[in-house]
C-alpha cells in the first residue's frame, strides 16, 4: 500500500512538507541557537541533556540540520547558529580520550560541513583532527575500526569487552576518512575506511541482506569471537536502525570508491529493508525479527533508510532508480503522517524514535530524537534538490 493519502501526489506532499519545514526550523533556530539538543521534555529541547555531555555521539546533528537549512535558504541565522554549535563541539578535541568512533557524526555534520560551505580553514583543521582520531582506532590485525570505549561497549554489549568490537553504525563515520584522503591526498585514511567496510561486508551483513549490530574479534589476532545482539531484540535478529546504517553506509562507500561490491551490498540491504517495511505500512519496526507484540517503532530508522535509498538512486540506471525513490517517498510519507509534529511552538519534528529494543523504563522508546529530524530534513532537501552533501 502507499504510505499516506494517495490523492495527494508525491510532488504536492513534498512541497507542502518543505513549506512547513521552513516555518518550523526558523522558529527552532530562533529558540535553540547554539544549544546542542537531543530529545524533548514537555515539547522543548534542553542543552546537552544527554549522558556524557558534550561528548555524546548525537551532538553533531543539530549543527548538521542548521547547515542543511542554510544551504536551502541562505538565511544567515542558520549559519551563525551552526558556527556557534561547532565552536562548542571543538572542545571535545582537547579531551579526545573521551571520544570514540562517532567522531564522524560529530564533525562531518559540523566542521566539515562548515568547511565545504564556507572554506573556513579552522573547520578544516578540526575535521582533519577528528579524522586522525578515527584512523587511530584502526585495528591492524582485524582490519576494523574499534567502536566504543570500554564503559559504553560493556553497557550495550551486555558486559562484553569491546576492545575488539566493531558495529554497523561506523559505516556512517568512515566518510570522514574518505573526505580526509580527498582533502589531503593521503591515501591512508581511505585505505582504513575501505578495509573497515570490507570487514563489515564479511562479518556483519548476512546473505539475505539482514545485519548483525555488533561483531567482536580477538583484538590481538583479529579472529572472530562473537556477534551479540546489541540494540536489537536478540542475537541473530535484525535491528532496524542498524539495517538503515548499512543501506546508507555502503552506498556512501560506493560513492567514494566506485567499488561495485559496496553498491551491490547496499542494494541487498536496501531490498531487505524495503520488503520488511512494505508489510508494516512502510513504518519501521525497531527490529524486523522481533515478536509481533508489542509493536515498537523506530522512526529514525525510516528516516535514515530513506536517505540511503535516495543515495542509491543516484548510482543506478534510470529505470532502477524508480524503485528506490518510490520506496523513500513511501517511508517518509508514512512516518510524516504517524509521527510528525509541525507545531512551530514545540521543538522537534519527528516523534517515534527508539534508541534500543529492550528499554526498561520506556524513556527512550518512541520519543523525538534529534537524528530523526536531521535525516528527515536531509531527505526532504535531497528530493527538492536543495541538500548540502554532508558525507
């Protein structure tokens, strides 16, 4: 079935959403400015209301939203707020021991976006600093980038030592390394990114296009140890946000390398996502292999998948791209209809985000999460031809 009211064409829906986005984001920019938000309480964002404060992995998404809106509108208020948020994030480079593989999320959407748009050389230095930190996490024996620091890894991997751990999410961080190679002419960064992506192909992506979230290796020998369940329902299940990282991440690796194996892997993961969402009214469940009850959604997985499908559409033939664009519209329209809040006096656009399946108190289940809004905005602006390429 179609995602929403089929009497409204995709083009009409897109224009209506874009106009609402202009109003909503203008108001949010005025209220939030250089704050760094995550989720809402009573309809309002609060600054750095996250564990780990300034070091939390989602802190680049608000400046990313601002740079996207600046690209689309040219409104200087977005640029000034984005620069202020980036300046705050730059503090983390002085406490680099608290950072992990998510420096890509932090600095691609802030400093690198700034440099791409304004040629700010200080932003370039910040981006390259972050790229060196990410490259420094590369495990030579296992040919992967270590994901988390021990305390975070132990929490999510249920007590497991994560010194030899990689996760599917990192496919969205390694574009920082591709950018660093392109910027400096030094192939080492891209070589690390390619090796990591190849390891993910081998150990994370299954034959049917579903994915593990986590893979653990012996950090000294590089030998495979285990693939625990992570943020999905259980070991061997199919965490939807992980699936979305795979679709978009492998498509981006293809963009940067032209390695056909990455494009084919992205397609396989995309077809798996499309087939699963087509039977749930284009609404992404938290895990595609969880019990039917209780029903748990994660709108953020839908937003990321839609962006990945639109990226894929740029790299395939004219007739094939229709599949990916139509599926992206179906997901976006379904999630907009069920989860969007267009009240300009309330913060956040997309509700229904779920951080992980087994949430004991429900505080992170079907709530507004900043990266859901970022990817929704990126998808809408891609479809309008107004997006800033951030990856």
